[in-house]
C-alpha cells in the first residue's frame, strides 16, 4: 500500500510546490512592475541613458532583424506566388506579402528574435551586475538601481521593438518584391498598387504597430524582471536568461492570439 | 565616548536561521571599529543592516540617530550619501574605466562641471596611489588595484562613515600593508568613522581602536585590542579565535581521520608523515 501511496503523495507535493513557486514568481512580477512604474517617467530626466539603451538594444539588433526580415519576405514571395498562380491572382502577391508581414509576421517574428537577441542580453547583464554586487554598490551610493539601470533598459526595449518590427516588415516587403517581381516576373505596378489600394492605415498598419508595442513592453518587462530577480550565481544567471527567452516567447505568442482575436476577429 | 552607530536589542534572522540575537553594540564616532568573527557569522549582514539594505526583525539600528529600518526612502538616500562602502570584491562597474567608476557618484549626485569632476577623480585616485591606472578597465586591474579603485570611489563624496567588507581577504602581504596604511591614514586625515568587518586578527589589531567579536549571533567580547587580549583567559572562544586554535572536537576528529587514512594506505602512524612526503 505504502509503495503506491508514497509516489502519489510525492508527485502531489511536487505539483503543489511548482504551483506555489509559480504564484510567488507572478506575485514578484506584479510587485516589481509596480515599483518600476513609479520610476518610468522620472527616468526621462536622464534621456541620454535611454538613448544609450535604444542603441544597445535596438541598433545592435538591426543585423538579425534585417537579415531575417529579408529571408521571411523571400519565402513569403515564393510561397505566395506558387499559391496565387493556381488562381491566376499573382498580381495580389504584394498585398498578400505586405498584410502577412504588417499584421502578423513583422510583430511576432521580430518579438521572438528580439527576445532571443536583446531580451537575453539585458537579463544576463542585469543578473551579472546583481551577482557582482554592482547593483548593491549603486544602492549604497544612494543611486536607485531601478531608476538608473532598469527603467532605461525597459524604455529602450519599448521604443526599439516597434521600430524594429516596422523595419522587419519593410525589408520583408522588399524581399517579396525581389522574388516576385524581379525573379518571377509579377508586374511591378500591380505589386505596389495592390498594397496601396488594399492596406488600411488603421486596421492594418496601426494594429500591427500596437501589437509590436505590446510585445516590446512584454519582452522588456520580462527581461528586466528576470535579470533583477535572478539568483546571484552562475546557474542563476543561466536560468534567468533561459526563462526570459522562454517566458517572453510564450507570452508573445499567447498575446498575439488574444490581440488578433480582438483586432481582426469576427 | 559618543557613538555614531548603535545596535539596540537588534535581532535578525534569515528564514529559520537566527543570525543575530538581541545584540547591543555602540560604534564610536571618529574611530576605527572592527567587527570580527568566524566566517558565516553574518558580518557582511551587519554592514547591510547599517546601510539600511536589509531590516532587522526586532530592535533598532541607529546611524547618527536615524533609525535605518523606519527611515523614509528620502532619509535613507540622504544618509547613504554620507557613507561609503568598500565591497569585498570591489563591485566596480565593469563597463566603466577606473576613472569613470570614481566619477560615478559625483556625476549622479552633483552638478559639477566635467573639468572639476576630472580633477576630483584624479585627487581620489592619487590618494589610493592609482592615478596611472585611471583609464584602465576593471578587468585589467589586479584584485588589489580594483579594491583600491573601489576605495577611491567610496571616498568620492567625502563620506563621514566608511564601511569596509573584508578588506584584506585574498590580498598579498604588500597589498594588505598598503590597505592598512590607507584605512588608518584616511580615517585620521578625513576625520571618518570607519567600520570594518574582517577575520584577519593581526591586521585588524594593528589599526582598530575598538573591536567587537561576534559568535553565534551574540557579541562575545568587545574593547580595544589590548583589552581583548586581557579578556582572552576568561573567554575560551576569544582565545580560540584570536590564536587560531582549532576547535577541540574538530581537532580530535581530524587526527582520527588522518590515522584512518594512514591505515587504509597501509602506513603505520609513526612513519606516515615521512612516507607520505615521499609519495608526494
């Protein structure tokens, strides 16, 4: 009897422990968000710090975003051409590529890449500063680390993300143009004309921008939170970095569904 | 003697672990006070309590009359501007040069022009004998140099109170000598109150005016180095700690395990040391 009951209790205890620790983590995130909110606007008294972070988080992510955007555009152009040619509708290639990118792939793929490239770097940097007592030293120098270190990095992510997503979509559309018009022979005027005609500034462009802004907030918040709350050991830094990528990717995909249902749902 | 820092019936625990049990301690103004004790007694925790980074569960920690646990964040920030802390590993900002590290508190808290800040940084680095290393990154500095840069940074805002966390640990004898001279001369020249936590008996006794020995959450002895030496016969732990004698139980257990090891290697205890040397 004991042999059967004991593993059952153990797995129940493990489940309870996991639920409790997830609840504690969520509670810490809420508390941290509250503390950060207080410092968000005062952080603008030092705009130079925010510009530095936009550079570190945004400009240094340009290469991966531009290259990925280009390849995604090329693939979309190729796949779109294959499908549309079956219906003799290849002139709609431009709008198909543009809508896919602006509404969905631009914000989502950029956010996923952004979490991997910039989010993980921000988490690792803050966690290492914590491990080497740099944040503690700052606190003892009467400098608030949340305002001096965390808030500028959060702003950097929030500002950089929509810009990177816009660039991703632009490069993707250019990639679609290259493969569709220059390689496969779709009419150039149709490619651009259909985009102009059918893309709505509010429904498509604005909603895409809102998505990318929300994703920027999510990835930025998760990255700074995980860094700030990392266990100050090498294993703690590695776990925090992994959690940033996993958690922000899942949140981006989940939120994308919710936002899409709200924006474009029937 | 008027005290600058006062612990009143202060208790602090981490989880179920009681680190300090209703301790009373008065750290005098303008002197070098040392808090000593074996590793793991919470000496660094004591510095964090003084800095208000953590709060005691009961009792009070008063720094120049301010209750650090109940102070508003504004009062806490104002107090922290008046203190400097040298962290055990230096805690230098790794992406800033030595000079920028020293300039950091000045840039954060003053509106001085860059030329003035540069001059002040040079003075502070000169005081710790590292002006030549101003443009070096922390990674390029040796451990001792990094600690001295951190000391210059801690002194940047001309604090009234200096906290030193294990300043001599892991330093070569020359660096220890340099640090000892620096701590003593800075304290005298700038009229500071210095608190250093350490377990390096010889070094601490060379410069401290007042020493508190902590063990198992309580202050077991306090006084000047001479007074502590005089107390040694009455307080067994003090004797053991100051003379570096191993714990009797640990010592017996250590000898027994050495005998067991010798037996396992087929050596008789009498010949074990010489044979063992040969094996090495």
